[in-house]
């Protein structure tokens, strides 16, 4: 471990290769203070889905990324190759990160606080305060850390403009929508207005039914309480949108209470937080609304 960390420390400076920009540094304020980061980082490691999505959207393919699970790997919707998995989002692999010799690491205080000193000894490290914050504010920090704030603003403007266009084109005001994520046989997660998917539903004009949200983000219910997930439009996450059997039995058994259920892809509705995932979610919402008209 010590050898790997020393190796990482010796390679934290930006190479200056790739896009032709210089290899200077600049300061970035973040959840743990101030980081001195390369002007144009070349070997970025990311520990959150939002950081991965945003980096790729900005034209920066990370050399490594923590993944949602060891079996899921890098989300296919991103369309990138060469990103090395470095553990999972809750449990990043420090040795794997150091072996990649990064010049910038992006993580999250709420998840990775205990790892900060180790990570910062490998390369300059920038932490978001929490993955639960509104995603666009966190994306702005990522854009700043990557030296691409202007490009990031353009991406967010495109997302928000499209939301407005969909809200104008499809009058869903007063209609409710709910995203349901089956966790296991005992738990269904509902996503609130602060969540990535919930905010997307609200930005096109839907309302999300009231729940006892944790930080506006999520509420977990048991299948026995499935009627708490009722809404005019219910979206259920799955790995295979063609598999109707992936709709939870509790919902199928209460078809009268759930007359409108649509399967959506977990990889970007839940795991794909960011500008690219956001556009994919809006693609699905637009296709759904078009089918309704």
C-alpha cells in the first residue's frame, strides 16, 4: 500500500499532453477546503456516478471510476471504453486508484470522508459535500475541478431549456408522477423532488406525491404499503425495460390502483446522474408523453 501511495504522489502533476493546454495549476474550493488542481487534468479518477457522467459529457474520459456494483461495471449508456473500475461507490479501492497514477480525484464528503487523506496523498482531491444535494450544483463543482466551467454551463442550459420545451409542449400540470425502484423482495424505493429522477419529472411539469422524504431524496416502503406509491403516472426501474415481469408483484397484484406503469432503465434513471443521463431520462419522458397524445 505504501509503495502504491508513493507512486501516486510522484505522478500527481498534469502531463500537459492531450489537449495541448499547459500544465499549470489553479485553486478549487470544495467540501474539504482548497485543492490545487491541474489546469487540464489528464488522468482523472471519479468516485460518484455524477462525476463520471459529467466528466464524460465534458469530453474527459476518466482513467478510473468507482461503480454502482462490481457486476454492473461502467454504465453502457455513456458509450466510453477504457475506464477502469476502482471498487464500488460506497467502497472505493485505494490500491486500484493509486495504481492508475491519477492527477485528480473526485469524490464526496458524505460517502468518502474517511478516505480523504489517503486519496489526497495520491493526487489532488476535490470532494462534493453530498451526493444528495441538487445534482446541477454538484455538476458545477465538477466542471470547475476539470477546468470546464463554461462547457458545463452550456450542458446545464441545454438540459433546462429542454425541460422547459417539454413542459410547454405537453400540458401535464396537476398530474402526479412517481419513480419506483425495486430494491429486493422487502423494499421499494420512491424518489422525491430533490432526487435526480424526481427533479426531472418535476421539471417537465409533473408533481410528485407527498411522502416522508429523507432530505427530499428518497422514501422506502414495503410491498405491503405499495399503495403509497400511487400516482397518475408510475415509472418502475429495471435492468431490462422489455421484461414486464420485473414490475414488482405488489404493483401487478394491484393493477386497478396502478393503471399506468412504465418500465425505465435503472442505469440512467437512478445510476446515471448527470448531463448525459439527464438527457436520456428526458428522452424517455418525451417518448412516453408522445405516446399519450
